């Protein structure tokens, strides 16, 4: 422990000597539009999913709360949510946004890259729960899976197996037997389906960096949360769901992955990124290189490139004047501070958004540190509140 303390002090001392100018400039530029909103803190996590109909099927820590969706539907300007246009979450996860919109009577759709999550989200639009086949004598999930043919029953089994793992994707050896868990999940699903979703909720397997199925200006509002920078190992978290899903749909999954490889994100976006790499990203990556962390630097660079491309696509498909709320998380990697919210706010203004404010929900690390000339700085979990400007000339693919 003593050695770790000395190493931390040494890293902190070295960090104070590293350049911080570009990130400080961003922090100062956005300071007046960064507003602390304590009411937002419980809404940017998935802790409340376990008590909400439809959302409780698969509690997902990386999701946001249905209450945030209701807040979006209430607070977003009416001009930003035309009733004739569907709403969108391009990083839909378990479908919290689209399902809650459907519960409130709004048409919505979600796009998600992980097929098992798309499958579960789509199952929530099932009108009734068919009779369950006899599973007598089946003890393993593989034996149960062999007897299930209805998508809703298969979704229930995926949810039951997922409940035998921790929120970090590790097997929970103290979990109840799978037969008990599956019975409880089916009872819960049956209760929820007594009041089916009143509006359509569509879910597609896809990539937020290339929303090829959506036309320019065809979406009436966006609420989403991209993966956080190195905060969660999403592959590990979703491994139990994918394991069961692929038992039935391995061939379909392989075909979809080949299709996604062909539909790479547009070259024009990649060119726009290469021409406009933000100084704050370059500065952070150079610091990581200096502390002999080239792999982490590559992760940071790729993260912001992918998010930049996704923002470009959101700007393309969003109708003029429509609202866009994006929940993001900052990071401190190898003692290098990365203000994701202000970096992405600058991104957004280059690709057609007007950022109204950055609502800060909470600090991800309680203890702040000195950062250049700034005091008490820590990574934040924030929400960018924006709307689509009328001028589309900033979008390299406008009118394609």
C-alpha cells in the first residue's frame, strides 16, 4: 500500500508538469453553460429499471432511467418533437428510450450494435404471452433453449440467465436455480403484457456511425447515451446475453456482422475527423504517450473519432429545431484528465448542433485535483442539451 501511495504522488507530480492548455481552454469556454443538476444524478443510471414495467425484464446498469425519458418528452420544446416524426436512440441498449416513448404514446425506434439486446428490446412489443412449453427435466439453460420456439420465451430465458450473473458479467454462485429465476421472469413478463405498449417501438441491429436506413431530417428528437470512455467493459457485461442468443441465432449473427463490416461509416466523416482532431484530444493522447501508454492513447483517439462520426449522423437525420440530449461520462485515465462533455460539446457545434447547456449530474470521482491553473477538477457525468440548427452546410453528407 505504501508503494502505491508513493507511485500515486509521483504520477500526480508528473501530471502537474504536463501541458493542459487545450483542455483548460475548453473548461473555461463552457464554464458558464455547465449547470449542476442534482435531480439528474439518479436518472443517468439504470438503477431504477428494476421497478418499471417492461424495463425490469433486463435491469441494465449502463442504461439511463425511464424517468429521464419522461423528462425529455416533457421539457424538450414542442418544435423539436414533431408528432409526425419518430424519436430515436442510436445507442439503444435494452431499449429504455424507445419502450418508454411507446408507453407514453410516442412512436420511437432504437439502433443497437449488440444483437441480444436488440432481440430483447423487440420482444417487449409482443402483444400477448403464449403458453410456455413443458420444461420438466430441463435443468441447464441449453436444455431449456432446445424446447423454446417463441421469441418472447427465448427473450425470457436470456433475461433469466443474465440474472445469474453480476452487473459486471461474472457468474453469481449464490443466485437461485435457473428454473426458479425463469418462472419469476415469465410471471413478470406476463403481468406487463396485460397492458401492451400503446405505440410502436422499432428496434434495428445497426451502427450509430452509419444510420443508413434513416433519411436526412427524418427524426423528431434524440435522447441517447454512447458508451463511456473505459468506464465499463461492455463486452464482459453483455457476454451472458450473447451466449444464450447465439445458441439459436449464431448464423444470423454472423451474417449481420458481415453486413456491418460492409456498411462502414462514410469516408466523408472520417475525412472531417482527420481535418478537425480537437486539440484537447491530441493533448490528452500525447500525455498518455509520454507515460508509456500508447494503447490507452489509441483507445481515447478511437473513442472520440467514433463518437464524432455518430454525432454527425445524428445531425444528419435530426429535423431542424429538434431536441437532442446526450448523456456522457468523462474519465481520468493513467492520471490524464479527459473532459468528454466539453470535448463533445465542441464537436457538436461543428456538425450542426446548438448546445444550450451542459447539465452536470455528478462527479464520477469524488475527489477533485488541481488541473493546470484550475482547482478541484474531476471527471463528470453530464448531459448535453442541444437542438439541431437550421443550417445544414456543416454536415459533409447533407442531401446525400
